[in-house]
C-alpha cells in the first residue's frame, strides 16, 4: 500500500494499488447482484425486510425467526453483522464499501 504524503507515519490517506482496487470493485459488483437487498424502513439495518421482500414471507415472521436465532448469539450476532456489512441497500450502497472509503 502506498501513502499519499511524505511518509507512512503521516495522517495522509493510504492509496491502494490498482489490482487491489479492481479486486474490491469486482467484489462489490458481485454483492450488488445479490437478489436480497437491505430494504428501507427496516427496524435494524433492513436485513429482515430485505429477506421478507425477496422470499415473499411476512416481515413479522422473518423478524420472529431472527429473534429466535439470537438465542444462539455466537452464531446469529456475527452473521447479522456480516449481512449488514455485505448486503447492498436497494439504492446499491454497501456499508463495507462506505466504511473502507473513509
């Protein structure tokens, strides 16, 4: 990784090599092609709303299922966080991409 500025210890923004940027863009394009999108109007990130919209299930059933899955927090909480980071919103924005841009 190269740094813009005089040295890596400065607070300047890091510049990723072109091959790494291309790989990330391909990754984001694959994520955007996912049939499940984080839906607007969701209570916590829109994950349940997006799953309900794609499957045709009632959102309340999906939310109940997710709440029940939280009885196993060592699986469900990390999975929910990963879904929140990787599933695109309906407008195509991806939380991970926005975080890494900073």
